[in-house]
C-alpha cells in the first residue's frame, strides 16, 4: 500500500500525502486520480495529468474544464465496466 502514497506540496509549501487510487489513459495522455490520505472524509478526488520531462514523471494539475471532463468520462466508463460506479463523480 505504501507504494501508492505520494507527497505533494501545495502553493503554500505545505506537504500533504495522497494515495494514487487509479491511473488511466485518456486522449493519449496519462492521468492520476488521487485521494488525500489524512482526510478520510474527503469525497472529491484530485485529478492530475502525468507529464514527462528530463527528470522523469511529474504531476500537472488540470486547468482546462474540457480535459477534466474527458478524464471523468473515461473514469466513469471504467467504473461502469467493472460494476463499481455509484453514480458519483470526483
């Protein structure tokens, strides 16, 4: 389980831990769906695009509503196929 835990810094330099609950591909890009580890009552997941640079992989926040909706649609399709969708979005 520890392999799925990552630490991210927010805009104020505060470190928080997140669990990578799923990675998926949409529109020829890879995305990570993250849930906060310390906030067990959190109901919304965070979505990041996984980009590559010369130092390796990095998580990029989504700033485009259309890109976000594409990821949500792919996520919902995957959950429907697995019978896991409870009609909630992140």
